DNA sequence: CCTGAAAGTTGCTAGCC
DNA sequence: GGCTAGCAACTTTCAGG
């Protein structure tokens, strides 16, 4: 199931995180190896699921997604059926970029990316009509100071 | 500065978000066009900054990053120098995957990805020794229900 | 586990519709 | 603006040290 990751593997992952478009040769050179061994390591890590989707980061504002909310959710319902419906609702909605179940008195946090405040309200109304939640606090982002998907390898 | 984005451009962006590793030919076929026009659109959107970094999503848990915190920060200091030092501290630290300045009574939210709770404490102690903050609430993620960087185009 | 090379694909450019 | 054709560069595989 799990694969041992050594220092070279970590260098490869760091290089791919920084720029997945660069060629095998470039990665190989930057980690001090050559094409084939690097390629074999990448293949193994892909098969093990350590390396997942390859994607591009888009400029959300340029594409009209100008509002970003963090939503703190408390619920009184903790039965299995409620949770199943709630999770499904989150997974289905593309506005929900992140959803975490939390420890402590807040039960869930969401990151929701939408065109504007009105679009958020539409999302919010749709969500609470689908599943009952006890208390919702929306935090509006004024400025994205930092955003990265890179892990600090 | 800004570029007009039409329906074909959006299809291309959606395809690239879903899988940036697929070939130009595949993208062209899925949007109902062919290589060259698609390539020209991609180049324009890259130059306009709409298409940014190309990266891979890694399995954080498999790589030993088993703890994820959302950190809510209130501050009493709002002068320019404090803010400058605070922002710099966030940008420099690789554990901080996201940082937003908020509207409302909470001033900042961070998403911090670390090996374990002890590593979070190390980060926290280092941060508050660098810049004074009034109130900090850490929310520990128990389960990542959903995580995507894709915009709902 | 690495090196080197062969074979098939692809990215990117240029010229034509 | 889109399509066809072409070459250089790349990914991927495989035999051999």
C-alpha cells in the first residue's frame, strides 16, 4: 500500500509541484539523476496514489469569481443519515472548493468560491433548504494574501 | 490587460483544470476544434495570466502531513508596519497554504498544513513571537471531505 | 539501479483556406 | 479566425552494464 519515499523522491515531487510542465530531462537534471530512473520513480508514486491529478491554477478574479467565503457551520444533527446527505450536497456543488469536518465546537468549515455576494446567497439558501444546520457564520475574504497547493517538502 | 473569454475558452480551461497532462489533440477534440486554434487560445490566456502555474496534487497524508488547521486571527494592531511584517511572515512560511484578509470581526484566516499537532505548536509559537496578535483560534480538521482547486466554469 | 538508444507521440511553427 | 502539414522535442520503452 504505502511506498518508501527517499530524498530523491522528495526532490522530484518538489520539482513537479513547482512546475508540472517541465520535461523529464529538466527534472532529472535538477535532482541530479537521469531520465529513466526519474521516470520509474514517478510511475511508482503515481501508482501508489502519492502523485494525483495534474492541473493548472487559473486566475479566479479574471474569470469573474470575485468573492470567496469561509463558512463555519455548527449543527445539532449528528445522525448518519443527516451527515450522508450533507456530505453529498457539498461534493455535488462546484462552488465548494474545500470542506473539512472539524474537532471542537464548530463542526464544519467550507471554502466557497463564487461570482459575487448574491451568488453566495443563492448557494447558502440552496444548502440550508437541503439540509438543516444549526448555525452558520460566513467570513468574506477581502484579499487573498497567499494561496498555494504546494506541500513544504 | 484583460482578455475576452468565450465559450470555447471556458471549455479549454475546464479541460485543462480536469487534467493538464492530456495532449493538445485530446483537448481540441473535446472542445470540438483542432490543435492550432486551441494552442493559440491557450497561449493568449497564458500571456494574459489567466492560466497560471501547472502543478500536481500530492497526497498530503502519504507524505506525512497529517494535520491541517484553520487559524482565525484577530488583531488589535492595524498600522502599516505591523501588517507588512505579518504578511511577510505568512508568505515566508511554507506551512501556510492559504492566507486571507477578512471583512468583519475576525481579521485573518490561515490554512496551515503540518506533520502533526506538535509541528503546529512550533509554527504558532514562532508566529506570535514575530508579530503580536490579539486573539487566535485554531480549528483542527478531522477529515478532508472535499478539496479541489477547480473553478466551477 | 543506472545508462543509452530506439520508436512512437506531441508541441509548436509556418503557410494555406 | 480555422485547418493541414511538418520538424524538432519530448515521453515511454527496452536491451544491456
